[in-house]
């Protein structure tokens, strides 16, 4: 019995259980066989994720302003269960399903485009940071954009 | 002159340090378990929808917030370049993204009843206390979605770059990933807080 095995066997059961959980699934824990030599692929993954948050909120404002666009977006979300449901008791998701779909499409398409553009490029830290910060901050602030029908705000 | 031989040490008696260790671990497990049972109060709600929908979404949301917060805290040692946390981070990022998806999926299901024409919470909130809807619910329903792409991106980057993410040439990748992890934690915690705030004003 090696020293490491002896030490592992001495650990309490819950510690050994937790250590196993932290390493599961094993294929993920070990990481990929070869890592990209440049930062481009990582930048594409991170920036596209932040961009999809921004795109979701831009689309939300367009939906708030234009009823016709809201209907189109809603129809894009038909594939999500519960998007449309005539039952007044259980209700329906409504155009929110389409907004989720728009976010999903903008995320995957922007990831595909950026990963092609940046797959052999080294993207600087300032570029990654600026994109992440701007998209995430703008997306957060746009939750309370003045275009929303705020009034009357106070409880009756 | 007689000499007394020392009595053999009783090895079956646990040392105080062992008892203390068991107590520390036991209390931490009990505390975590107690916290995770926070959504169980939903089963006592007078609303039938809150009893089952609220409980299921509550458990999914709380589990998601806990895992995402645990992952977010690992961004600190990652930023300092501690290599031994990397395997754990790669798996945890995956689980965080997965439980975030489950929280979002159960949230979609609950959102249906929230918007229901028959005594739905949304109409009542907009009529009686619009700030709860416009300030908390609007924030809740959109920002919780942010956790999924951020979680998937972090999982992919941590797996794809492996241990080389700590190398100097990949410093931009490391910093960007830490920022995304923190943003994910921010939106995960914000989602839990805003969702709880809405639920305590009006049940489903």
C-alpha cells in the first residue's frame, strides 16, 4: 500500500465522498489533451456569452416598443413547451420564450463567427475585458431602462 | 526498588482533536443541509401551485445559487494561479452550468403560472405594487438567463485550456474566465434574491 493510498484510506468517509464528487466526471477534470496556443478561441467563447446577454436586452426593448416585432419573436419561441397555452389556470410563457430563443441564436451564431475570426489570433486582455465589461454592464442596466412602463410605481 | 511499567495507551479512545474534527464537519454538513431545505416551506403554502411549483423551482434555484457561488469563490485562487484547484474548477463549472439550466427550465414552467389570467401573480403585482414586478421580476427573468452562456463558456475554456491556463501567455484567458465566473455568481445570487423577493410578496 502506497503512502498516498494509506493517507486516503484514513480520511473520513464524507471527505472521500466530497473528493470524488470534485473529480467527477473524470474526462472534464483532466482537461483537454491539447490546449490552443492562442487566446482567440477563449475570447470568442467568453465574448459571445456576454454579447448574448446584451442582445437579449436589446431585443427586449424592441419587443416593448414594437408589437409586431414582439409577435414575430413570440413565434420564434413556439418550440419551447408552454410558449402558447390557452389554459387560464396554468397560463403560458408568452413572448419570453421567443426572447430566450433570440438569446440562444445570438449566442451560438456569435460564438461560431468569433471563433472563426479569432481561432489563430491572440486577443489582448484589454479587448476581452472591455467587451465583457461593456456587454454585461449594458445588459444589466437595460433591465431598468426608462422605456419600460414604470408608472405608477408605488403600492396602492 | 520496584519499577512500574507504564500502562498501555488506550487506542480505542478518540482524541479530542478527532471529536472536534467530526463536530466541525458534521455541523457544516448540517448547516448546508438546513439551508438547502429553505424552499421546503413552500409545501405549507395555501396556494396549490406554490406548493409544488414553488418547491421544485425553489430547490432548483437554491441549488444553482449555491453551486454557482462555490464556483465563483474559486475564481480568487484561480486568479492567484493556484494549480491544484483546476480539476475541481473544470467539473464544478460544468455542474454549475447544468444546475443553472435546470433552474431556468423550472423557472419557465413556474413563469407560466405567474402570468396565468386566472389569479396569476403578475396581474396582481402590476396592479397593487408595480415596483415588485418592474424592479425585481423584470431583473429576475432576464438576468438569470445570463448564467447559462457564461457557465458554458467558462466550462469550455477551463476544459479546453487545461493546466496551461496558468501559463503567462494565457493571462488574458485566465483573467477573462475569472471575470465571467464572478459575473455568473453575481447573476446567480441576484436571481435568487430577486426571485425570493417576488415570491414573498405574492405566491403563484
